[in-house]
């Protein structure tokens, strides 16, 4: 029975500083490195056939730590922007509490938790293209990649680990768990905690658990 492991990267430096991160390529915090090591220890009994990761450093470093601990440093790995975190637009780099003071708690909650309302798209130093994504926008790139690349490996009986981000993984879990738009807004994927899906040979999910 193939296993799919979804792993949100360990705490990043900007998670620690309570800042919107998005596509800004920040490193793991010391706690995040520790969380990645703990994830590796939890996964020592697993052997993977393939790994997938976003192109961002915090996800790649988490994966590298895990693979070193489980003795699979040479595991075939595919990196793709499709698994990147949601793009937070003009909010990237801003402190979340200060942003709430500036725009109001209700508006910030809509930007963070609504399904299809993106953050502001203003051009800033950390958002020179004036781009941003809602969770719906994130799912529009993440799910096709999952269904065309990752799911076929699972259906072929391969064990797969995916290291990505809170929102890119939320969009995948929304699909796997058949969550509604309302339900996914309350979903939080913790940093550094492996989420396991066990499949049968027909592609049906038999078990879902955190390690």
C-alpha cells in the first residue's frame, strides 16, 4: 500500500517574526531546523521512491534534513514552483499584527482566510510584479501539478514525500479530504509535522494521520 507524506517546512525566520512570507525565499529558523530533524526521526521507518518540493529554500532545506536522517540523500527529487507558498502580494514582508492595525482585523482576516479574495496587488519592493494569489489561485496551480505528477506515482504503488507550504498543502488536503470552501478556511497545517495518507492499489485513501 503506497504512502503519501505531506510535510510543511519547519518554522521559517519570518514565521518566527510573524511576517507574511509568500514567495520571499527566507531560511528556516533554529526552531524550524529542529522541527525538520524531528520530522526525519518520525519518518525513519519509511522508505520513499520519489520526493517533490517547492523551489523555496525553507521547503528544500526541510527535505534535505529529513532525507539525510532517513538515509535517502540521493532520493530522486523534483522541484517545482507549482508547490510554492501562496503569493501574498503587497503583504509580503509585513508584520501581521501591524498589518491588522493598519487595515483592520476584519480585512486582514478576509485576505488570509477567504477562499477567493487575494491580498492587495500593489507594487512594492518585495512584490515588484504587482502579483498576489487567493487560496483558489494557489489551488489552480497546485492541484493540476499534484494530479499530473504526484498522483500517478501513488497509483503506480510508489511511496512519495512532498515538502511544501501551509497554503499549497491546504489546497491539496482540501481535495484529498473533500473539504468545502468553508471547511478549508479553518484548516491549519502545522510546521514540521508529517501528514500521512495511505492508499490502496486502486487509489482509494485508506488512512489519514499525523505522525
